[in-house]
C-alpha cells in the first residue's frame, strides 16, 4: 500500500511528462500523462475513485452521473459538501470522464441522486470517518471528541485541515458501506434550495456546451443521411461538393456518408451539394395501419409481471365488466440543440468529447465498433442541449470517431435539425389492452392488462447509428426495460399484468423520459378511471378505495387538498363551446419508489376539438429532498414537457423514413399553451432520496385523458390527443 | 474567393473573412468571434436559440446572412452583461432559477429584452405572446415567465 501511495504522490507532483502504469492495480488506468488526474482510481468501491482532497483543501468530486440540465451537478455538490463538512464553494465536480470518473452506470431512470448521489455520499462519509480517526491520533483524543467543520477537524479549539491530514498517507481506502452518514437533523446544505451552479454562466453566454468545444486544427463534418432507414448507398457523385471552398474529404464507409470541410458552413454546403444515390428501401409499415402492425408483430417472449387469483374466470362470470385498448404514438426526443461531438485520434488512442449520458457504455460500444481495446478509448462528457433519455448524442460521437479516423484530423460533427428529428432513436409505439370487472360493492374484482412493447434484453443499449450504417462491428441492441408501469399499485384480488415483448419495432428504439412507465401508466390510470366511472365512484376516492400504502394514500390526499378536489361522479354540465373538467392520476414509480399524484384541469373546445391544459396540481414524495427548488424545476419540466407530448407529439413517416423533420411538422408546446403548475413537496428528511426526473412525467397523459372525460364524457385512448381525435371520439361517443 | 466583412458586435468592430457571403451570421459569431451566447438550434428560424439583436431588433442569426448585417450594430447575450456585471434580465433569470439545460435561454433573454424595450409593463399574456415563437424543450416556461415579470419590475 505504501508503495502505491508513494507512486501516486510522486506522480501527482510531477505530472506532465510521465507515462505511469500501476501494474498491480487493475482498476487504475495508464495513459499519456497530459491530465493532472491521469493516474487516479476509477473504482466504485474506492474513496479516491470519487474524491480528491487537494493541498489547498479544496475537493474534487468525480461523478459518473452527469448533469443533463437537471441540476444534478448542484445536488451532488450539496451532498458531498454536506457529508464532508466542507464549504460548497470548495467543491468542484468532474462528470462523466471514462479516464477519471467511476462507472456509476448510465445517467438514466431517475437514479442520479438515488444511486449515484448515494455512492458519493457513502464515499464522503468514509473519508470523513478516516479524517476524524487521523485527527484523533494527531490530537491524542478519542474520535468522538473530534468535530468536522468547514474542511477541518477540530478538537478543543485546535484544528487541522483535511489536506494536512492526508498529506502523509493520501486517502487510499475502500468505501465503507457502514461508515456513519450525517444525521439529517444536522444538515446545513442538503435540503436547502442552493442556487444552481451553472445558471450564471448559462444566462451570460459563458457556459461551455459541447457545441462550443474546439480543438486546434479541427475540421467540421456533416453526415449525409440515407433517404430510407435501411437504404443502401449505391453511388456517390461528390464533384459539386469538392468545389465548396475549404472542402477536405468525402467519407464513405458502407452506407455511412459524410463530408468534411475546413469550416462548418463549408461542411453544410458540401452536404447539400453531394449527390448520393440510395436504394429505394421501403420497409416501414404504413403509418395509418401502425397499430395493426404492432399487434401482428411476432412476440418473442411474454412475461407476467403480476399474477394473482383467477382474473380470466372472474371476467367471464362477472356482470359488470369493461375492456379498452390504448395506444401511444412514436416520439422523438426533440432536444432543442442538435447532437454534437468532437473526436481526435492520437498515438492509437481516441478521445471523444461528447454530451453522452452514458460515457462508459459509449466507450465499450466505440471500442467494439473501431476494433480497439477499451483502454484506448476515452469519452469525456461536456453538457449538451438537454436530453431526456438516450438521444442522438452517442450517435454523433460515433460519427465523429469514425470520420476522425478516416481523415486523421480532429473532427467536429454537429447534426442538423433534420438529422435530429429524423435519426435520433425514438420512443417506440405502445399498444395496451385492458379488461376489468367490478363486484357489487364497486370494487375491482378482476384486472387484466397486456402490453405490446419492445424486447427486454439482458444488456440494455441502443445501437450506434454509425456502426449500423458503416457496417462496422456492433451488437444489435435493444433498450428494453419499458415494461415498468404496467404492474399496478392497487389491491385487486384477481390480477394479471402481462408484457408481450415484440421481436421488432419499426424505428431504432430508445428511452425517452419515463420510458414505458409513461405509456403503460397512461393505460393503467385511464382504465382505473374508466372503472371508477363504471362504478359511479369519484375517481379520487376509487383509487383510495384500492390503495393500502400509507405514503401513496397521503400523496393522493394531499393532491386532493391542494387542488380543492370535489367528488366528481357526473358528466359535464357546462354549456357553450368550451367545457371544463379535471382528472386525477397516481403512480408509485416502478412500485418501489417515488410517489406522485396529480390533478389536471383541462378545457376542451367542443367545436374545434382543441384541448387546453390550464393547471396541474402535483403532490410528490421522493423521500429526502436534496434541493427543493431544483426538485420543483424538475417537476415543472416533467409536467410541461409531457403535456406537450400528450397533446401534440407524433412522428410521421412514409414507407422509407421519418417525414416530420422540423418544429413545424413536429410541433411542441409553446408559451401561450403552457399550464400553471402548483406543487406540494412531501419532504421526508430521514428517508432515502429517490429520483424525480421521471416519475411526475408518467402520470401526465392519463390525468389529461381523465380530465377530458370529466369535461366531455368521451374517453381518449390514443396519444396524442389531437383535435381530430377529440372530434372523432365525440362523434362515436366511446 | 474570400470575402471580408466588418461586423460590429457588442460595441466592437471585427473583420471576418468568409468564403460565402450567404453564410448565416450565427456561424461568424460562433466560429469566427468565438461567442457562446447564440446557439444553433434548428437553422430554420423556428426555435429562437440563435437570437441576437441587430440595430436593436431581435433577429434569428441562423437565418440572416453575414453580408446583410455587416456594418449594423449587433448585440449578443454577452453584450447584455457578464457574470460580474449582470443585466437586470440576466439577474432575474438567475433569481428565478429559470433554466434547466439552458440551451434556449439565450433566445429567451434576447426576446425578453426586445419585449421590455417596447413594453415596460407587460401582462402575463403579453409575455406568453412575446415568447410564443421561442421553444424550450425542458419545460422551464413557468420560471421564464416569472423571470420576465421580475425583470420588468426591476427595470421600471
């Protein structure tokens, strides 16, 4: 151990010219030492994987989870500062660098605080305990007599800085899962609405986004996309492209085509001037028969997520029963800024600067694609435009790595808007069937649901587009894990919820905020509403009738209070064109964490079919709240973005490709249509913190559908709720 | 053939050499002047992320050529204020914590500046209409509305 520590200390003091290897330490990396942290541990069970205390007593936290615009950087800084007892201003965060940050998994699934933040909290708690122990030795005092404050250990008026305490021995120790964490009652920073660290730079044009990153000698590329999803590149005429000033190269690998120019505008002009000939691929289903297509797709596996009693028999024998089918359209992420990346090959090693939410997985996929060892690929996160799941960032990164290899220069790739809307991986189509029966007392006697959804692979990922187009090595990947939300949180004696995993889905599928949870909950919570109305029950009370979980009940009761909910059992009484209603929805996320209950106020114009969501009320229990204002910001975002998805969004396509390639053909919610959002944050400081990036989104479509039913007496079972669908539902009075 | 233009940006004159007079202003601002305020969002004038002011009027810099605005007075987000000397609108956006990813915020602030230049006391409806053609994907709208209200109050 001493040897290792010495090596590291010597290295850190002389960093700049050394090539360092730690043969004995498999979790260490060896690289050309051009970064100060070139030899640090990236192990998730090592304190120094996460924490470095510097001689000036400042601290760097290495986080595998990245801030996608959610405020996680600030929240994790709070967690670390709190647990280390060090001023917030002395803590900086390095995020998502495969060379220096531990692999904490993808930044997904509302797990950044719940998992990533808690790993860092435990590492900090371990460090603090070690520092206290060393201070106890130094002061010849018992550990209990040592207090930590402002980056120093104190004993009876005397103090020593953390930096002094690690000077001799470093901080090389394993994370102790049992190291005591601070009592929530003692929190100074956690639980406070600390201002976001990134916002001042973002409002003044100082923030460095991925799109701002530049390397000396860098050239610009644009990828030229096929005219069909799987069209083959038959030939290329680049004569006109070559005449564009600053033209550097045409890159063609299989069906991957790109142009490179000295300037960005040159690359854009060259991409417009090049004349590829593509095969006439027409393998997409007809859009107006999409749901037949999904229903008729081969099922590769079926899985019962819940199975109790005998719903089939009860449904057969019951007098009062319902059935309904729901569908949810294909969505694009629609990140406001396009995907962008820079890559450079140097001495056999490739470095890629990327806005990827999954740098460690990206490194694996890139290594496979380029046939190099993972150790020769480094991915470094730089924040991009917000992404809400795995969008095109990783694909742009693969584009850049491939093109940079061919032209042997640093390359910057930025997608155009049509690339983003057309070629980011999509939120797949969801089709859901429900059957339910009521008993004489107005309780649910039987519930059966079946979801037709994409596969659930062992290792979830999304294929890199460049690897696919360029016919380079890659695993045919599936995102999976989109069955969540189908299993219901209610007490039902005869219950079966079944996921049918389909062998195929029309577009490269991905996760978009609350993936599956949103779509499945749209079905489950709409059907819950249908049963409530069939039972002539108030939909709020009907949910409580079937709910035991006290935290879930409290959430519903508090949203009812917040929204001044009055029992709603009758149909709309409004006259005139515009009718109003309100709907409720509830989730216990994945049945194991964050509770959310919402009420949506809606207006429907009976003449035009247009829906306006005027107000959302939300009660939210994610356990311990790290940063209340940050949480509110996330909840507002969840609601507003999902109102947009629910009312407006649907990609359109012909038999070859996506045709909604801009914001006019794929509109999103704008300021005049944005609802008010009123929140009740249920803080439980002594509980574990759970995620908040997704759960609130998952209840939005059902709450709106239920509000529309309340207003209009018609049931919307197909997202998005376009005026056409509203008028059609009114006409057929389903 | 290279063309030379003088761009007056944030009170300073810069000479830029471009291959194509039709190149949109945005590329000169970002790649030649290394400004980070205006962002490429769509290149189609649909989202507003690239908004700058030209002679005091909001313009989508992705959709106006360098040649067209040469010699005119261009203001970017950086020209409004810096972290050390914040413009009241920037201060209001910080006070309301009105950003998530922040990619659209350049356009929101520049469009707000244009609104408040004309209308000192905008109603919430005025604000919503003024920003109707600026897109935000994160769903920060309600905070942005509050920030504009706060900025309006501060500027009176």
